C-alpha cells in the first residue's frame, strides 16, 4: 500500500518519461535489487531455497550483477553441502555444478564436486574437476595435496578404462610426492 502511495517517487526512480531511453535498464536494476533484498532476507531466516530462487530472479533481471552472482554461488554451494551431508549425492552434485557454471571457481567447490562425481562413478568429470583444482592450487591444499589428488585421478582413469592416462597420472603423482615428501603421509 505504501508503494502505491509513492507511485510518483517510484516512477521517477525507474526513469518514467526518461528521454534518454534508459528506463528499461533502471527497471531491470531495480527489480534485481528487490529480488536481491528478498533473497537476503530469506537467507537470514535460514530459507535457503527461497534465497536461491530470489538470487536467480535477480540475475535474470540483471545478469551483470556480480554481487547477486556471488551470493547465488555461495548459496548453491551451501545447498550442495547440505545435500551431501544428507546423502543426496546427485542433488549435491547438481547444486555444485550450477554454482560452477555461474562462475564458482573456489578450490573447495572443485574438490567437493570432484568427490561427488567420484561417488557417482563419473570418472572423467571427476578428473576434469581435479585438473581445475590443481590449476587453482598447484600444490593442492592440506585437505587434498597434489600427490594425493594425482593418485585419485590415476585410480579414476583406471576405473574408466584409460590405462595410458593412469600411467601418466601415476608418474605425475610420483614426481609430486618426490617434490613434497611431507605429503606422503596423506596418501598412506
């Protein structure tokens, strides 16, 4: 009702009668802001699904909104984590895939997605995620050092029937473990 009472102010904000023709852009940004605020409120209430839907709508209204994109990526990663913990592996992977498609390149997202693909026995996709993970973290992380990742990738290649790739990955793993002997305890 208050919005209806403030119609003139809102029309000014949205650029009604704007001779430069920027009204559509302002309208889109305004809609994006409204969806973002609704999503933020939902997230603060713990309603992750409503928050995700709101940030998706915000990005539909204004695809260039990096702030909304980051919030959506974070929310999708969180949804994936919750699904993973609940044993809904396919749902977790789907959420992480969408987060990645929307620009998520966090090493922990790539590590979780690789592990999810492994659980689903999608060996090729798992190894692609591990390769991207190693591009972001050339030495790996304490949770997944380079040598351990390369050994996992070799095992995935064997499972996929790619013996030549497995041999190359094993050679890379041995070099990585020679370079960082302290990582050997993580693979034993």
